[in-house]
């Protein structure tokens, strides 16, 4: 049995239509017009136990909506879902015990309570046995440095501290399934990497299944082996990160610096079809090529024989750029085996 | 099914949290004292012309006001708005993520706060009674015991009402409007402003069919032994039935509201 199984999952919200201004408000008061907004549109997703999956997509793609349905706080408009054997919104309390959820934008801590007290309250709420509680608290203290702020109430701690505390709070009961909705939003690099380490640790040591949404691609690289990309409520890619970089990061750029101006770069690359050159200034230029067509060595040796090269470096497109292109619709993914489709 | 310990913990935590809101209690106490003192002088003016009104002497009225004060101090504005604020600021969806029954959780928190409020209230009520002197204690031990039971039920009825009022906030964002309307209705129909026996007959009949009489009028009447013996037990029974009815109504309304929230996405 899969940990998560959804079948053509849909969520349509009713949004009020209101013309601008007072006139619009008055009109809405009497007529109450709504339009349907489909946030999640036929998602089929299967996640096995122990997987760590990144769920990414542009703003408004429907990521949070999906997570809310999976955690039982939103009822799907249509479709079916089963999470660790339960239908979340129908079996809410039982389901709540088997998941840990962090919404980066929201805290689950008690605002007025010292963080430490929030934890001990959660211990009772989730009926966590003493030894497990102690063990987890020690471990989380180590990994997340909670003691720095655990005697302060949640409203007085910083965003990064709050996120660490929220993570610990969500994982205190060792849930087999963890949903993280933008757990690194607004954090500095040090805290981000701390949180990544922590999540990785939970996934690898505890075997918890992780579903994570993020706009930070470093998160994905670090934590997740599988990547699901969603846009306008539909899944547009489901596979490994490498596969997508293989498919799209075929363009390489070599940047050269030379001692003396080169007369004609286009002449040098003339017998290399598909390669383009770009003169940056008199003494530097760059050459773009497809790495499945030429090796970097081929290109470099060609140029080195015709110009006095002082220095050169190679650039590959970052995943950021690739995913940005995907979002912008500049890259179209074929459903099956994207890498094959592009190469041929 | 779910163990009681988690709710007990919530109660303890809320006792603890409310102690850190000393200023809140201070304001609540002041408000309670002002309210009761205003009533005191209004009734004093009324009684200046007469010795008795609807079978109540000035002594009786003072005792009655003391009970009004006690019931008003237990379960205050603070607990009330705590529930509506939760509904408004959307933390309800965070609550749905926890293995807790919303109603029981809010109940535990409210009771936790009320216990602290009760302690403070006892102190203030005692000093108030001393200042305005000659307020009678319940005439005998039995009446005292019955009064305490009735007072406890009064808190439960009040919880049932504020819980329902809190859930209304799913449909309006006016926390204060709802709380204010709730307080106005409760004050009128519970007998906090005017003892129900002084109402015109038709109005008194209506109040007899509403839960509010169980908040002030019944405990006050038991305290003063205007209801005693079987009559007192009968009225405590009525309070008890209202506690159950309100609890079930709260459960139903919650179930309905939460379905709206999880469908429309709060
Ligand atoms: N409660 C709601 N009522 C109406 N529309 C909603 C509601 N919640 C979400 N939506 C709409 O559904 C769409 C998807 O929202 P969602 O929050 O799932 O996006 P997301 O992928 O999490 O985006 P982001 O990266 O910005 O967090 C958006 O267009 C949003 O406006
Ligand atoms: Mg989101």
C-alpha cells in the first residue's frame, strides 16, 4: 500500500466577484456573484513509504491546496485520496496523529506560552510516551538548537527560531508522514541548511515520508530524490531531478579570455555546426554548444589551437533557470521520458 | 476514545496562561465592579421609595446583586473572545491538524481560565460584600451546597452559549458585535439586570423557556433560598438539561461550520 495515493484529485474554490470601489461593493452586497477557481485539477499522485518528494510550482499553482487536502483540512471537490490507509477529512483525528505538518506561513505553537511548554503540551495531546519524548527532545535540541529560545513565548522569537520550533513541534510524535509547506521561507542561509539537515535526518534515520513544497531549489537538491512539478493545478513533471537537468541542461557555455584580440571567432567555429559564439569584448568571448553534440574538450581544443587563451571556464544552466523556463512555458515537457524526447 | 489527559493538560496550560495576563484580569475585575456598583446605586435609588419590590426587600436585592457579580466574573469577556478570535484569525485550520476535539479543547481552556477567575472573584466578592456590608450568606449548608452546584452549572451553560456565539463568527467577522449582542441578550434574559420575577408575566414566561435563567436567576434564587428543596432540585435539573442541549447544539453547529470551512477553505 502506498503512503499517499490520490486519483484525479480536484479542488475548486468559489471566489467572490466584486467590481472595484464602493459601487462594486454595494452591487456585490445585493447580487453576490461568484466564480469558480480550480486550484487543483486532476492530480494523480502516488508516494511510497520512505520517499522524500519535492512538490514545486509557481505561485498559485495549487501546492498548498494539495497539502491541505492531504492533511485533512480541506475537502476535495472531487476525486479520491487515501493517506496511509485513511481518508484524511473523514477520519480527521486519527489522521492527525499520523502526520506532522508545518505551514511556513503559520505557527502551531501557542502564542503566549514559552516554547518549552508548547512542547510539553503537545506531548500530552499526541500521547507521546515519556522515553520517546525525552529522546526526541534531546535529539531536536541537538539538531535545531532549541535551547537558545525555549523559555521565550512564541510571539517573542524570531522567524528562524519559530520555524525550528515549529518543525520540532510537528515531528515530536514521530509521524510516519510529514508535510512541509515552505519550511525555509524567509530564513537565512545558516538556518536553511540547519533545517535541511534536520529534514534529511528525519527522512533517512526515521524513514519518515516527506512531502515538501518550496521555492528554494537548494532545498530540493539537498533533501529530495523525487521532484513533482505542478502548474495551474496539474502535474507537469514527475521524476528525478537529474532526469530533468539531463533533459534541459544540455546547453553549455564556455567563456574564454585571450591575450590578443581574435580576428574572427565565427571563423574558428565555422566547421562546428550548432555552436554559437558571442563576443563580450575585444579580449573575451563565449561559445555555446550542446553537450550531447560536442564534448567541452572538443570545443576548447579547437579554440585553444586558434587563439592565445589565458583562461576559460564552463557554465551550465542552473536548475533555477530550468524550472523558471518550465514555469514560463519556454520548455515543454513530454509526459514520458523527457530526456529521450529532447535528445532525438 | 481519546484520553482525558490531553484535555486536562490544556486546562492546566490555560490556567497558567491566564495567570500571565494579570492586566486582563485587572480590567475584567474593574469592569465587573463598575457594572455591579452601577446596578447597586440604581436599585438603591429605586428602593429609597419603597421597602419591597416584587417580594424582594433591599437586603434581598443586595444579596441578589452579589450573585450577579459572581456569575459575571466567572467566564468573562476574555474567554469569550478567545473562541471568536480563533475562528476569525483562521487558526481553526491549525486546530484541525491536532488530534483534539475542538469543542472539548475550547471547553478545557475555558474552564482553566474560569478556575483562576473563580479564585480572584471569590476574593473580590468577599471584599465587595464586606464594603457594602450586610449581605446574607446562604441560610444553611444545604442551600450553600445546592448553590455551588447551580453555580457550576451556570458556568457550563454560559460556556454553551459563548461557544455557539463564537461559532457565529464563522459567518461574520464582527467579533465585538457578536460578543456585545450575546452579552446584551444574556444580561437581559438571565436576570442580571432585573430579577426575572420583576418582569411582566409574558416576558417571564419566555425567559422560563430559555437557557439564560440558569446563568444568574436560578443560582441566585437558590442562594437566597427562594428556591429550596424539590424546587431547587427541579431548577438544577433544568440547568442540567440546558447544559446537555447546548453542548449538543454546539457540537452540531461546529460540525456544520467545519464542513463549510473545509469545503470553502476558511
Ligand atoms: N480559500 C480559498 N478561497 C478561494 N481561492 C483560493 C483559496 N485558497 C487558495 N485559493 C486559490 O487557489 C489557487 C492555488 O492556491 P495555493 O495556495 O494552493 O497555491 P500555491 O501553489 O501554494 O502557491 P504559493 O507558491 O504562492 O504558496 C490560487 O489561485 C488561490 O488564489
Ligand atoms: Mg502555498
